[in-house]
C-alpha cells in the first residue's frame, strides 16, 4: 500500500506544501477516509425515503419524529441517536480497515441555538470533542465540515435550508452566525493537531434547476470565504483550510486566486466516468495555484467504479474521502443499517399514510436505535477491497492503469468514438445491450461504462495495479474471442502464466492464476496473437 496513506504519518498539523499535503514532520500524506454522513446532519435518503420531501432534511425529519412518537420521546431519541450512530468503535474500525482520515459533517444547529443573537450549545461541542479524542487514539485526521451553514449555503435538503434558498448569502443574521461559528471553531480547536483542517462550506450554491438560479450569489460566496478565512486566522494560523467551488463542489471558477497559503482545493465527483477526464480541470487549477487537491466527497456507486476512480486519484496524488460511512439497507458503504421490523409503516407515514400509533412508532424507532450501532450493522467488506484495490475486488477491463501512460501502462493502436478513455486509443467493444427496464434503473453514465469490453490484439497489453497481495492471492478474468488467442500474464514483469484461450461466448472465465505476496503489484495481460475481448479482472 502507498506509504503516504499509512497511519504512521498521522502526526502533527497538516499543511499544504506546494501541490502536496505534509504532516508535522514534513512527510507527504495522502488522505483516505469516509464522511460521517447522517450523524450530525441527517439526510432522508439514508433512512430509505427515496427523495420524499417531507422527510428529507434535519428539520423535517425532527418534525416527523415528534409527530410519530411525541415531543418527550423525540428529545430522548436524538440524544440516543447521536450517542450511538458514531461511536469509538466506528472510528476504530475505520482505522483498522486502513483509512487515515475522516470528514465530520455537522449542522450549525448542533452547535448554535436557532435564536436571535449567538448562543453556543456545549453538548454539540462535546460530541465533536469526543470524536476528536477517538480520532487521536486511532490516528485519523479529522476534517470539520460545515455541511449545513446558518440559513443554508446550498439551497437544498443537504444544508437543512428552510425553503431551498441559500440564505447564508442573503440574510445578515445567517451570515454573521456563519462567520462567528468559524471563529469559535478555530478558537476551540486551534491547538488540536488531529484536526486535519476546516472545510468551510459543503457544496455551496447548487446548480441552476427547476427555475431556481442562485449563481448571482457566487460573488457573495467568494466574500464569505474571504471573511471566514480572516476570522479564523485571527486566532488560528496552523490549520489547513478546505475550499469548495459551487455547483456541488464541481465548478472551478472561484479558484481565480488562493484564499490562503495553507489551503487545499476541495472537489466532489459522483456519477462520472472514472478516468482522467474527471480530474483534468482540477489538476489544471492545482498547477496554476500551486495548491494540493482533495476529492473530499465521492461514492454512492458500484464497487467496480471505486476500483477505478480511487486508485487513479492516488496515482495523481489526490487524497479522497468517500460518502457515507453507514446508511440503511445499502451495499455501497462499509456498513449497512438493517431495516427494523415495521419500518415500512414509518416510511408510509412520511408519504401521507396512516399514523402507526405512538407506541408502535416508538417501538419501531427504538429498534432503529439498536440497529445503528456499528456492531449490529452488516459489514460490506468488499467496499474497502474495492477502494484500496486489494484482493477481493473486481476491476472492469476498461479500467486499466492510465499512468504512466501508453507503452508502459497500456498499448493500443485503434481509435474509437466512445467518450470513455478516448485519449488512450485503446479499442473498446460493446458487448452488452441495455434494455428499457435497465434504462429506468441506472445512471446513464453507468450504462455506457458497463457495456464495454476491452479489445486487445496481438502485441497489445493492459496493466492493472493490485495492492497487498498474499501468497494465496490470485488473478483471473472474463473474456471472449472468435479464434484461439495466445495470452501471457505478468506480475511486475515476471511471467506467471502462458495461456491459449479458446473461442466461446462472452464472459468465459479463466482459471485463477496465483500471485506472489507484494505491497503493490502491476499485473499485465498481454495478447501475443489473436484478438481477445476482456470483461472483468478478478482478484481473489
């Protein structure tokens, strides 16, 4: 595994040094971790609401819990929820799985009273303090993420905005509270090196849609960053600052300057092709400003997408943080909260259905509070295998290494018209047709991506990095060919198999070939003669 990801490097204040992040000893650090979504800012989809607007953000979720089980129960519910959703064991497990950092998203109302003037809520700061203690114990840098700013910075459910308007930038009281909050956070945590940095605003100013266009507020976003940075630096000159662009942290136009000498350019990637094209624009900004990059939120996808995009980010020296650590009934996060018995009655009520009754609702919610303990969750081990690309993962053949480039990581001569990996010149063939039913269920980009096999002719090859192999590890692949084809497999330039593949239908599977133990290896599949269409590379 990349030494820059090691927990041994979690020591001392992080800082930006040119285009890299270094620790207190000046050693390079490559951030890897997960965001603690839903803990201090609940999102309805993590409770299986499927976009239901009545239960989509903290204030509305809180209101429904009160309706279901009463005010007294609701107060107790949220105290238990916050004490159980993220515990010392969650942080321990994250560290044991090989991550070195965590992003802690929070709603401003956890730390401040939603009343005139400025009143701090000490119980909220105690939650942060306790989590930071765990991070220090298990060596995870923690990034404080203002996910829901006063008034809302995005104009969507994710910022707990009242009416889907980013009022942080329009209302004076919200603005003043936002600046005061960062000043207070800096004052409290200025001497805690385990705090990796301050993420000033999550995904500010959403992309125009549905007749709403708040792009006229982008100058106010720039102004907020300037004032927040100034307020922080009055009391704290040590911590790195994380700056996100607008339009869900994908637009680079605010990065016309550096907002601070010790800043990291923070961007998000979802539902995109997992290749160099998804990084190019931000790599250019990084070079122009001489500042490091952080893929600070990403995920919610298939494991094979993870095996493609995160190892590539690491090769580009871009740290990453996935989203979220746990949620209900899922396979894309490390932990899945099991559905309580009768949960459908809670969800039906949020959609206008019949109230299940106070006692029944409380019983269902009590079971939910048991299920959120990490020891009661289902562990999706294959997620971490995919993120770090270790044995147990599957790599689509089209996701071969793109670096260091043609002639070393891959070799192909044909040019095709597909958008995916179009600059490599490597042949890709459609091998699966997508029916109308699939079109309604899946992201369009995923449909395109999933359809292709990698076509290699005699003399061509593709390389796949695999990390942390053991003596019992192996590699296999699915394939098809129309005529017999000769293929050789190499691990770090050492031939491990010479094969003759026989014609057959797509998705034939090669018998597993053993791999040697290594921290990181390059497995090369080379076609000696004939033409082979590769589907998936299977590491076990």
